[in-house]
C-alpha cells in the first residue's frame, strides 16, 4: 500500500469557516499576530490570549469538516495516509483521519507552561486564567507560538522522508519550519500542490492543481485512484 503524506494549511479549513492565520493586513481576527500568537504576547498579556483562544474554540464548535477533510480521510481505504497539519483545529480528526501530526498544537487542549507538560483535553470549553497544572505552573493553550520550538518537526520529517506521494494543500509555505518539509521528500517522490494561487516558493517540480481545497481534492482523488493504485 502506497503512502501519502499531506501537508495541510489554513486553506483547507477556510471553507469550513475557520479564520485563516493571517489575512491580507497581517492581522488575525483584528489582532496583531505578535499579541495573540507569540510567547512574548503570553508573558505580556496572558488574559488577552486566553480570551482569544476561548473565542476561537467557541467558533470551532460551530464548524464542520468540509469535502477536502473528508476526501483525505477517505483515502485511508486505499493508501497509508499521514496528515501533517499546520492547523490547530480538529477538523481532520472529525472527518475521520487517524494519523495526524499537529505541528502547531491543538486548540482543544491546554497544557502546563513548563515545557508544555500535563496536557489536558478540554474540547470546546473555556479555560480560565490562573488554573494551575500538577507541576504548579500556569495552564496555557496547547499551541506552538512564534518564538517557540516545533517539537513534532522531527516526526514530521520522518514521515515525509518515507512518503511515496506528497500533497501540499492550502498553505502558502511562508511559515517555517513547516514550509521546508517538502525538501525532505525523496527526489523521485511526486509532489502535488493544491492551491488557488501558484505562488508557493517551491524549488522543485510539482504537479499543480490550481483550485480551492475542496475542488482540488475531488480532482486529486480521481487522479490517484486511476493512476496510482
């Protein structure tokens, strides 16, 4: 069974109503990114960050997976599939994907601020500022912010290295280190890119599907089943 590794970004969840990480003005839901998505922001105003992620969690509870999420999950019937996602939502899980690496953390979890230990699943509930972890430190959103290491990067690299097919979907490849992952694919591994724009800074040959995520996955699904099985 051939192995497909997906690298998914905000464009996959945008069609489900999830706000993209940055809009054209460099803001995230009207907040400067450094205020709500950086370790510096956490130290400066933790209550703002908690309120921000509580709001995002509430929004997520109202969203459902779209056809792109569902088709990716459907491919597990014919391929060994790994999803490496830059998204912090749980839509891949809810669509049925079973092997997911969340590079940037998970919105439905909180953790100790001490090395992100004592992870707790809170679903779509609100967290409160001042809650303490068993190690005595404050609980915080289980999110990888700017200024922090990406602990699952080595695992993601191993998955890409062993891929028979790689699909990059819904990401502009502007956020590192995730943007560098395709470099670890074998030179003979075909790489598909699904995005309505073709401005990704990719330095090797790819097969481009210039469509939004749902339409692109419908086309890729047919292509894969016809030619790759």
